């Protein structure tokens, strides 16, 4: 198809050249007047060649998307067949209607009016516009983002980036459900565990400094699995989402400033709102380390979950809970006794001593653990001395440590609305 | 219902495995107490003991290479028993992963 399009373009150029070297089609000025009636025909032919080439290229692009999927003689070929039909013109009307929707169109109503086959074809053929779009049914967003991962995988192979190709191969595992995927820069991803469409409890987890798409499968993915495993053990009607929809600071120095949190806040709020969860669904927003700063800024920006939990937090970016402007949101904080984050002062205290730093961009406010109106949760380390500093404690909340199971289960209790254990209760039980 | 799987090891250092069971129990509270007692006898360290909790009796224990918990659901007539290994170096035979 690419070759045919090229030949048509060449033919159009050749006709133009023969007309006298001008890009404007017409008879050469040396032509006899009786040939003038050919001029309009030639112009039409050149236009037809150009428009046909463009149309064929569009269809070839869709067919190339189908090629990325490949044909599985023993498996499900629904996605590939949907794209092949789209490439052959079978869904031209639906694709044109989608393109006409624009950014503000009612995409939920649009997809609701399509058959499952039509909807899948549009989601795949317009994957970059559908993958992250609010209002699109979750299953179609998963399909679209899977297609975006396929594209990234093909590109990684083309440029010989084996590490990236391996990462994307793992992200193509059939049990993955992605609501967001973008491999550019530090990358963006939002992965879901559980059935988001029917869940009665939904939690969203935001990881902290130094996390990115590059190390997602070696770090945050494990947190997602631990949290989801603990929560579904208590209540099966639970879905868990890990969100990295905006770049996180990649160094401790950068994490002293709230610029990233400020920029991420509206993205997280819009992502949450875009899920359009029923009001009956219990929602919990959890941030670990700098991720908690992101969640605090998002709540200030208008995201109002039922529960907000700060784990190992340098602060929500507020000095009192009233600054969150979320009186209906129940607030929690968790921190190991030995977590070094307790030593982190607000940035304006640390560097403002030497360099005046506006407190609007530096530091993250008061420690949520000590903030009135915030319930401190047991983390499993209450028996440790308060003066202890453990270099590993900051990341020991989600498995992989002695206290990880206790911390993860206590977070899960909040997520599903079960009776959680407070720090005071755990201290009293020692 | 049995749910085996991998357990997270930070930055991929070593391998760890997990296993969960949800099973019917005539008296979930008594089951939690009995399992906790068994684990104590096995020499496991009790990290959290909420066997007397009004609605959610549960116990969390750990050993040198394993962490486990048992949770009772009196309202559902079930217990959930779940555990994970520590992060282990080297190859772990598949048959050992959910023993």
C-alpha cells in the first residue's frame, strides 16, 4: 500500500513535470489551443493521484497497526481483525464520526452507540487519542494502551534498545490493564489491578522520588501488587490503580521543591475525575514519599477522595488540614519509627537559611503524622525505638521487609473500610 | 480459593513468593485462634495479635524466611490465610514456591 501511494505521487509529479515544470497543472504555453480541453482533465487526474495517495497512506497506517499485533493461529485475533477491517474501509463512518468529536465531544455516548467490534476498531485505530481519554469504557482504554505499548515495543526493536523492548514485552502480558501509557521522556503509566467497572473500593497509589517508567517493573509494580493483594484478601470487590501520569522528581534535591507536585496535581485530579466512579464507591488516595506531596496538592486542586493516606511523607504541602479544603475526606498518615523522612525539614528551613527561597515553591508544609485531624496508622514498627534511623525503612511499607506485611494490611483495611489499627493502639499493645 | 504469585523484592534483588487461601470456616474466630496457636508452637514470632477483635480476628507472624497472616471473616464464614517468603537468593525450584 505504501508503494502504491508512492507510485501515485510519482505519477502526479510526472504529469506536472510534463506540463512544463510548474507545480501548477496546465498545458505548456507552447501547446496548441485545440488541446486546451485536456487541461481540466489533467488537473483532476493530478488531484485524484494526490488524494488517493493520502487515503491509501491512512489505510496503510491502520494496516501497519494490525501488523504489530500479528496473527495467532490458536489465539484470539479479534483486535487484529478489527484493525484489518478498519484498514479496508469497514469502519470509515465510525472513524470519521470519532474524528469529528474533537476534544470536547461526548465520547461516552459515542462509544455507547457502537457495536463491540466497531468500538474496538476505533479504539485501536485511534489509540493515541483513546488510551488516556476520560469517558471511554475502561476495556477500550486498556485495548488502546496495549496498542500504544505495541508501538513502543516495535520502535524499541527498530532502534536496538533491548532493555526497553524487554520492558514493553512484559507490559504486553495479557493480564495488564493500562489506563495510561506514554513512553516519551520519563514515561507515564497508570495500571489497574481488579475489575474497575464493578469495584466497590478503589484506591489510587502515587509513588515517590526516582520512580519512572524505566524502573516501574522493578519497583512500583511490586507495590501495586502488594497493596492489591492485601486489599482483595479482605474484600474481593476492590480495584487498585498505580498512577504515574506526570514526571516525579529524579533526585532528593529536586524533591525539596513542590514544582513537580504542583504540575502533577491537576493531572491526577483530572485522571481521578475521568474515572467517573459511582458516588457509592469508596475511594482512597495513597501517596508514598514525594507521591504524598503530589496527592496533597491534588486534593488542594479539587480531588476529594473518601480517604487520603500519606505514607512516609515529607508533607502534603499544607501546614494544617484546613488548607486541603476537603472536610469530607478522612485523613491518615503512616510512618515507620526509623524512617529518615522524619528528619527532612521543609526546604525553606534547610536552604532558605543561605538562599532566600519563596515558600510557595519550596518545602512541603507540616508533617502529616503530627497534624491535628490526621489519624496515624500503625506501620508495624512501633516496637522500634523512636530515635532509630533505618536506611531501608523509607521503602519498607509494601512488602520486602519485616514490617511490610503489617503496613500493607493496615492500608488495605482503610481501602476496604475495615477496622484499621492506629499507631496508638499498636503502641498500647506492646 | 488459592492464589499463588510472586512477592515483591526491592529492585529485583532475589526472589520471593506468596500464596493466599480463602476457605470456608464454620467458626472463623476459633479457626484464627487455632491457627495462631499452631504458629506459636512452630516457633514463629507473633507480630500482631488481634484474635479477640470484635469483627476481624487476625494474627500476623513471621519466621526467618516467611511472613504469614490469618484473617477471620465471621460475617462471611471464611478465613483468609496468606503468606510470603523473604527475598531469597538464587534459583527457587517451582515446586517449592507454594509449599
